[in-house]
């Protein structure tokens, strides 16, 4: 995730990424850890700091980079930008800019699973700012009333654009979970294994008919809201403090201790991503003639497919 | 064929779909145990159970949002807004999530939102609106508005079979006032216009409850024997441009009637289409009759002053015929 976003930022600076650029630097453990805990038949609504979830589900780096650049080889074929995508064949629904909206879509997917008696689960991510809007309440309430198999991952990264959490809520949102009738817990969002464990347990509860879980993943947004944002409103010490808790550094230490050749792994990922950049750059821009195509579905409605979840640690 | 009211025809379509397709699911406030504020789903819960005729929390954004989630994993949800006015609370989910999904991601959202709409019974500013134009301006959402019992059932079947979000504008004032012969079983009425009354001197283009107002106004005895056509649009998205231009070509004079507020109403789009593509066929200005741009007032004399009446439509026709 970080490797793709670093290369995308470089492409942005070269003027090859239109619009702005959004990343999840420092928050990688949240989407990676949670997505690894989900099975292929589960369904995800993925937000803009959660690129790792797409990768876990099986989206290639080339398509992601082409997406950033508005190329025809991107996931939305240039129809939407940056991380506004979801590969429907891999069980993922792309976000909209009204960030809490996907809480309800995930709740509705879980509702369908429960109605049909299926052992599946839906998961969505959202941020601290999202908890201020009504859809957060409507989704939590609905999931509580109907005891639905859904996992809500709140990424508390301390800032919604420039608004700090103390201007966002008087009570930590994780405390709302009890009021809605389900489990709420706070996890170190910079620890990928803790994220995996918490999501795995939440999924188990969901499949056992015990309803929803709200996981608050505490982290820090290490970059601006988007590439144009210099984040002057964030105290430097706060960023420095969180830099020492970098989730990738922490996982690297663990891997080295376990005897993994991290340098070789890094080199192979870097080579793969450099090749992906080259390939994405060869993807043509979309044909302007196609701009009005595909507003409506003309054939049969095809529901979401299963994710490949190729490295999923999930064991049922 | 059986004779059903407009409301019974809607109920019949929903019941047939619930019987025929286990993916079909009703969601709404008070639609289960109570049978719906207008009793459209009366008794459904006994036949289909509380899971498929779901009493939801009082939360329109959640109704639409959860229906979207259910739709993309293979269900065919039919949502009821208790009054179409309340779709304002579900606007974001419908416009931004459902409406844009297929264009962005190729993911179909087969979803029907039933919108009991319209005034004429002192419902006041929050129970009388005709919000269809809000969604005409939002790509990715189809909109149909039946005026007869037969079309109410047929268009609803087509809407539920459609792989896209469809707003089904059912006019409350027609629920029990309009009845007609309705075919048995499942049939699809196309999302196209229908000539409700054939004529050659002038065409009234309209939809929904205003079709009945137009038909009464167009009765030949009241217009000195002029031959007035009434074109019932039935579908606003897609808009049947060919049928509109065909009527204009044959009649040369056009009155467009909206029950909705005039500015940017469906009829304004019809007028624009005629101006762009039917200008050479016109033999007079395009005339519009619509509600003025005010909230629909509560007190009967105020409400009647606002809603287009038979007399206003007749007067508009008379003036244009004399042009």
C-alpha cells in the first residue's frame, strides 16, 4: 500500500494524476489487518485511507495506478478518481465522497445475508468525522435492532480534514456501541496483528448470530487530508510522536525477529511496483466518446462476486 | 381482467412479485403489521412474513442505503417512503450512492423506491410534494408515474424487473379515486408514453394525476368541439422524446401540465425538448400550467388556488386554440 501510494504521489507531482491525491500513510495496518480477517464470500465497503484492503482482495497495483491517473485501465475507466473504486468482481463496493454513506450499504448487505441465512459478514471502514453525521447513527441503530453480521471499523486518525476530534465529538464514539446493543472496542490501529485479531473476533461474533461490532482503530493521519494540504494545523510534535509508532516499521521488526528476509521482500515488492508504474503509464486515456456510456445497466443485474483474498489469514 | 383501484393494482403487483421471486423484499415504515399508511401492503405480513415485509426503523436514509446494500448482493428491494416528501431524508443515498454506482463501478443497483406523492387533500407542505424533478436532474435514476390502474401495476412490474434504481411515483389522490380493468398476473408496461386521448388540434402533455385533469379539460363539449390530444408521459426518465415530438407534429399546439412546482419541473424539460427539436412543427407558443413556486399550502382554498385545476387547463387550451 505504501509503495503504491508513494509512487502515485510521485506521479501526482509529475502532473500525471489529475485532481488531488489522497493517501493512508501511517494507517496501513487498519485496512490490511481487517481485510486479511475477511473471507472471500464476505463483502467490503472500502474507504479512502484503506488501499491495502483492495490489494488483499486481489486488485493489481497496475490497475490502481491507472485508476489514479484517470486511465482507461483503471478500475472505474476514468469515471471516478483516486481511491473512489471497488472491484465488484472481488466483493468490494467503492466509496462515495459522503463518507458515512457506506455504513448503511454495509448494513444492508449484512441484512440480506441474515435474511437468507448465509454465514457471511459485511465490513466497512469510516473516519472520526463520519461519526458526526446521521448515517452513522442510522446504520448503528439498524444493525443493533436487527442484530446484523456487520463489522464497523472506525479509523480514528485524530483529524477530519483540519477538524480535530475534540471538535468532532464529546464522547468517544466507541462508547456508542453499547447504547446500540453491540460490542465496541478500541484497538491500536498501528498494529496490524491487533487489527487482524479484533476483526477476526468481530467476524466470529457476527457469524455466531451475536450481531455487529464497532472497532475503533486509533491512529494518526500522517499526511494532509489530500496532497494540497500542508497540515499546518497539526502540531509537529504530534506527528513526530506518531512517526515512532509507524505500523510498517513495527511489523518489520516482528518479521525480522521471525527470521523473514525483509530486505529481499522489499526489493521484490519494489521491482513489482516499478513495473506496475510502467505498465499503468502505457494504459491509454479513456475515449471522450465513452463519457456518456454506462449510466444505466442495460443487461441483467450481476451481484458482487467473491474476493480472491489470496493471502487471507482467515480460517473458518 | 379484473377491475381494481389504482391502489389495489399497486398491491397486486407487489404481491405477484413477492410470490414469483424470493429475492423481492419490501422495506418501509409501518408497512408490515400496520399494512402501510395507505394500506398498500395490508395483509402482506401474514402471507410473506416479517422478513420480506419489513417494518424498518424510522430512518429514510437507512431504508435507501440498506436497500442498496441488499440489492448489490442479489436482492430486489422495494422501498416505501411513507410520503414522497420524506425522500429528502434519503436523497443522498439515492442520488450519490445508487444513482452513480453503475456508471462508476459497473455495479447494478436493482432497487425500487415507491413514492406516494401529490396533493389535493390538505396534506400541507410536507405531505403533498411531487419531487420527481429532483431525481430527473440526477443521472442514473429512472422515474415512472402511472395515471391508471393498469399502468400502475404494469409499470411497477417493469420497475421491479429493471436492473437500475427506479422511482415509482404513485399519486395518493388517485389511490381510491381511479379504477379500471387490470390484466391478471405479471405483465410489463414499457417505460414509454401513451396517448390517453387522441386528437389533432392541440396536445396536452402531462403525467400522473394531471392526466385526469387534462382529460376532463379536453372533453370536446367544453372546447367548442376542438380535437384535443392528451399524452400521458408515464415515464419521465427515460423521457419518450419520440412520442412527444410525434404528438407535436400532429397537433402543432402544446399545453404542458405539471402538478409540481413550475421551475425546472418535468414539463420544463418537455418544453425544452420541443423548443430544440419540434420548433418547426409549432403553430403557437408552448404553454405551461403548473403549481407556482410555493410550498403546497394546507387550507383547501389556498391549496386549490395552487394546484392546476380543470378550469386552468381548459382556459390554457382555449387561449392557445385561439392563437
